[in-house]
């Protein structure tokens, strides 16, 4: 095969990669698949079409997933191997998608091709321990607040529209059929009108009450957090954040994933150390947790809610990061790659919990949890009126924090709830049900931000 035949698939991969955060050039996603579709249309052999899909997907994965290769929690060799392995694995779904388009009649491709994308890429890819829901095309549109209002209808509808745009513009640019340009303009204008209406509607919802929420962003890096020689220094940092939040008269204080390295749920002395400082304030923080279940000591990546009455409750993370928090498939002889802590592999939680906090119900999501629309929906269906996301993206460079924060924005719009995110080194923030961001922190800053947040009827 001539090298120049590979240029268009490579171009598609580059454009798709640039459409994702942190670049957030979402409009590129509307045309990113055109070079790939054109290459595929000129090729008769299914094997060659699959190769084009492989090249496009692999090149886009190398951009989107570059944070995996920057994982500071393991050796450079292991980080690069895991980065390349996942990038290669995910190409299988793009290849299946492109092969499926070979059998779709042209008369009905306008709708069947987007459906095929949803099934082969965003449905099948999101099953199992290696699921990657943060790769959904909807993330490319997260900076376009009017477009993402579609997420409130159905999680995958934004991805459907992105592929539909590509097909219509391909038919216009390559086949010179102006009717498809008219379709594109009509659908885009309809989406913008729909989005504008729903933004106004959400921003004018009745507010039942408000709550003063304080977000702590400690910016303690992993090698410092787990260093026993820095334990007292780290405690001093967290105490200073707590003092500032209490001075701001916070009703709820939110700290990130594993903000406290002590087994706080198991250690009454350390727990009381914090709880004694709370008069009428709730503290939400990430902790490691150990439970003795069925004769086995099980470790969990958990969050704890310290209540002003002296009681507490915990939530155990459901969606664990493969090979970082546990090892799928080969658990008995492969160790997880995140080596900063000595806890070993975590067990997944199974309870979609809601907590009664300040006269409303809330749920807590830990890191990867927020990438799963199903987990978030279940918690909201269980009564959550507000979502707290606690995370620690300090292991993995500067791409993931931007992707993670935009995922939180999509979840807010999908479920029409306020989302509060506290991240160890950023990005932390407050997002309204309309998708509007009323606070967003900078990366790697140590800060406390306190604000009145509405509780909607």
C-alpha cells in the first residue's frame, strides 16, 4: 500500500485528538471523520478499510490518552507499555465500526452510520474492566454549552450528532450535494435554539435554599503524600485548608480523593481530631478504608462524610481504574502499576449511596466514577440532588485534569444537578445544572474557594 493512502486516516486521527480537552477544538470533530470516510469509500477490500480505521484510531488515542504515558506513579517503561497497549486495544472498536459501514446501503447511511458508531464504539467499548466511557465523542463538545444540552435527552445523542455532521458535510464537500449543507445548517440551528431554551429554563428554576460550600485543593503531589517523613507537613497543609473553610463559615467542606492517608473510618483518634473542629459543618474527604468481609481484609478507595453530630458514613468507589487500583485478569501474579502506596489492590464498592447533608440528599463520586453515565444516573435516581466529585489527577500530567472536569460538566447537564468537584491539584469547580461554570480552579494551585450554591426544588 502506498504511504500517501495513509495520510488521510492519520489526518482524521489528528483532528479527533485535537477536538478533545485540553485543546477543546470541538468544531474539528464535525469534520474529523471526513478524511477517513473518503479513504474508506475509495477502497474495496474490507481488510484495508479496517487498516485505515486502525491508523485513525491509534493516532487519536496517542493524543487523547497521552496522560497514561506520563503516569508518575510507576516506572517510565510500565507507563509507556500500558499507554500503548490501551491505545492499541481501543482500535478494535473503530475497526468494527468502519467494517460495519461497508454493509450499510447508501440510502440509509445518514442514520445507520451514527447508530453503528454508538453501538460498536460507545456501547461495546464501555463494557467490562477496560471500559473507556471518557473517550465518548460527547466530550469533544463540552465547551459548547448549547450543544451539550442534548445530553439531558440521552447520553449518546451528542456523539450521534457529531457523526451525522461528518456524513452530511462529507456528502456536501466531496459529492457536491448542497441539500446536505442545508440539512447541516438546519440541524445545527435547531440544536442551538434547543440549547438556548434549556439554558434559560435551568437558570430560572426555583431555588429551594442555598448551602455554603468550601472546596479545598491541597496540591500535595503523590510522592509527597505517601512520604512518611512529610506526614506532619501534610497534616499542617490540610489543617490550614480546614481553618480557612471554617473561617468562611462553610456548611460543607469538600476535599479530594485520598486527601487524608489515614484509615479514618477505622481510626477513631484521627477521625475525632478533625471532627472536634466541626461545629455545624460537614466534611467530605477521600480516604483509604479497610473492611473485614467474609474472612478477608478488603481495601477500598473511599470517601467519608464527617458529620457535626460526631457520626460518619462512607462510600466505596465502584468504578476502579484497571492496573492502577486493581489488576484485572491476572490478579494473582501481576501487581498494580501505581506504586506510591502500599495498600495493594482495591476492591470495588457496590452501593450507590446517597447521604443526608444539610436538609438535602447528595452522592459522592470518586475519580473514574464520574466518567460513567450509568453510575451517575443510578445515584440521581436514588435521590441525589447534588453530586460531589472527589479526584486526584496529579499522577497523570495535564491532559486528564481538563478531560475530567469537562466530564463533570456533562454529568451536570445529563442529570440536571449541581456538581461540585474537588481535585487534589485541580481542576476543581462548581457547575450548575445548565452546564454553566461558576468556579474553576487553576492547575497545581493550593487554594480554598467558598461560595453559596443553590439547592433546586
